[in-house]
């Protein structure tokens, strides 16, 4: 339901197309870094395996939506859309905290809802070209707009970089020290038609392929290792105004992914044999029927159904499937100064996996809920609070390792105060989450270990101050494995950012600093893994832009300006200082 940010009971932030262009970010993770509640881990440079953490929850407990439809994960529960091209994106909404009662299984740390670009004005072309450090280049072109009852948008692009050696040679002496480059190509399009005053239909499609060199201490220091991926998605939607009170939307999507792991140009093989098993595939069919019913001027009801059907396979190794069916309903009502939100949901998740003629299965049934309350103190100040439950079912791979796993269960509470004026929006939130029956990897299998907890404070600010645009966030948290008395890996106790910009003559100039405290991790080589600590760090970036005319804008960015050495995963390098220049064409 569309609401002003200041009135949403949960913690939400929005990244607009203007924010994306201003950031000159190289990837989705780099764009979102600095948003409250978000951290990430990455094993190398662009295109490398990336994990998203929200509110201290692991990547398997984060949901990504693309145009309202749940994006694919693989058989291990890993996100497959962490490298979605930024040129395809119109806006991003980040819902922090437990949203299981709204979006179902795994929506525990939060939801990242991505809206792709669509035509909204008269047809015109747009695009940009970028060149910078490490021989990095990117080009994207698009055309979109509206003609009568039709809206459309198509875009395509590619990126290339020479990169840098993914693994740290001092910590992994056997790796190939050569640079690990990456390249990717994409094309996407969407079209919609207004049939009449009550019905709008549309189609969406996207294709993406990439090749990423990587390092691994499994092979010699002269071996070239490369990971190639391809993905595609085709979807359709229909939005129907049943009457003045009832709006119904149906979304359908079919998507595929393919991973291929190469060593010196050949698919990887089962250890000790010549049998290749380096190709992984998955497909997903998704249906979401959602409804909004205006019961009164102050009360809106929501209800619908989600259904996912997923298949996964590894070459000459295994096949697996996962079926999910969810029913949801909710109510949001305003009574004088009070706002009440209630959501209920029930999900059935069936998982099966077959390998070497051995089949294992797991069934999860779970009901979840959310109760939220807001109170408007005066025109500027508002109090909010929510309590909610959620769950994560065992993945196909976890089920194969241990079919007796039980689902993780989660309970979250938060309370906040928000301030809104013509020049500022600020929010301070206290949150705490508790996980029972957490699923972790242990002794070459997966087990339910007991209890995880996280609690902390989260502060956000967006403001205009004396001609400056200010965006800031700060998080203090304590992500902790209660059962094992250890910190959760790759998650800091303190992190935050400040981004300040302003016009200066014909230019817009700005600076951003992101800082993170120390994080725990493991050194996985040699096995068994030993605990290590990743040092804290601060990254400074400086940027500027200048409008050449009403259509052309020149941009430049100096990232990691002080060439700080840091790690997001033990043993893996991160980008050093880099400078990038962009020429952008965007008619008004």
C-alpha cells in the first residue's frame, strides 16, 4: 500500500533513480551500502559471490522482490540477483526487520523490493557511458515512454573490468596472483496497455549473462578459474479495478538461472574422477494474487495468495524441488491519532532432493503474524512499534544433508520515534530479534543449534540543511549465537555512513564516508576452520557532477579515496582507490 515514509510503522528507506545516478555505484551491493540495517560480504571484486545481511540476519533470511515478485534463490538458498544491473532499476524500497507475515518464508531480516524502469512520459532515449580504474568500462542504452494507452521501456548494456586478484596472497599462498576480471551483458524490456478505465495488463522480460574470474586454494597458482552465469525472466501482470473499493492484481513469472564453474576452460569434475559436475541450473514459476479493499476512508484490507514452484539440479549429481503455497491477509486502520496494522499468513513448504538414488524430503507448515501500532504525538513527531513472527524452512541442500531438520522460528520486536518536517525526516528505532532452532553448518552437515539473538539501535536521517543535502545512518547492534557464545560472522557491532552534497557554482559536489567496526569470520584453510577477526575500516568517496545542458550530465567519482585496505570476507581482497568518469544522457 502506498504511504508516506513518515507514516510507515516498519523501518523503510527508498533509493530513487536520482539517488542511483548520483551514487555512480558499480553494483547493487555498493549502492545499498550505507543504508541502515544493510551489510554485505563479497569474495573478491565485481561479479564475485555476494551475501546480503539485513538487521544482522544471514543472506538466506533476506527476500528480494523484483516488480513485486519474489526473485530466485538457488538450491542452497543463496540469492541469485545480487548483481542485477543498476541501469534496469527505477527505485528500491528496503524494508528492515521481520516481514514474514507479509512476504512469507525467509522474510526475516527484511525485504529489498526493486522496481524496474518503465515509461512514464513521452518516448525518449537515455543512456550512459563510464570509464575508470582497473580498465573498467560500462555502457547502457534505453528507450521508453508512453504512447496513448501503451507504456514501454527497453534497455541493454554491458560492463567489463580487469579487476584485481580476488584472494590475498599473504593469507592464501597457493592462489593464482593474476588479476580476476569480470564482464556482463544484459537486456530487458517491459510493455503495458491500459485496456479500459478498470484494467491494465503488461509483460516484462530480462536477460543477463556474466563471466567472473575467481581464486580458490583448491587449485595451483597457475590455474585459471572462471564462473559463468546466465539468467532470464519472463513475467506478466494484470491490474483490475473491481469497484471503487477493490483493486486486484495478478502477477505471473517464469525465471531460470544457470551457473557453470570452469577450471582452465573445462567444467569442474568430481574429485578423483573425470565426471564433470560444474553446472548448476534452476527454474522458478511464481504466481502472486494480491488485493486491496478500502473498507472505509480510514481502513484498508489486504489479502491474497503466493505460490512458488522451484526445481534445481547439479550436473551428474542431484535434482531437487521446492513447492511453496502461502495465504495472507492484513488490515491497516487509522483511528484519530492511532494507526493499527495487523497481518496474518500461513505457508506450506515442501522440499525434496534426490542424489545417488537417495531421496530425502522435508515439509514445513507455519503461521506467522504482525501487529503494529503508531501514535501521532503532534504534526512533527510520531511513535511506532511492531511485534512479529516469521520462519525459514530448510533449503533443498540442507534437507539432503539432514532430512530431520526443523524450521527456524523468529520473533522480532521494535519501537521507534520519527520526526518529520519540510526539511527533514529522521527516525530512531530500537529492535530485538530472537531465533530458535537456527540451522547452521556443523561437522559436514546441517543441524538445529538452538538460539540466536540480535538487538540494537538504528538511526536514519535525510535532510536539507543550509543548502546541503544530508543522508546519514548509524547502527549499533549485537548479533550473537547464544547457544555457542560466539558473534555471528561478517556482521559488525557498529556501522554507519554520512553522505553530504551541495551545489557549488555550476557543479554539484559531495562526499560520503562509510565506516564499519570489526567483524568475526573463519579461516577455512586449512580445515578445520579457525576463528579470525576482520578489522574495522572507513571508506571515503568524493564525487561531482555538472549539467552540460538539459540532456547531458558529466559525473566523476573518486572511491576509497585514501586507498584503505580492508576485507569483507577473510582471505579475499577488496577494491583499492579508483576514479571513474561518466557521461549521462537523460532528456527531461
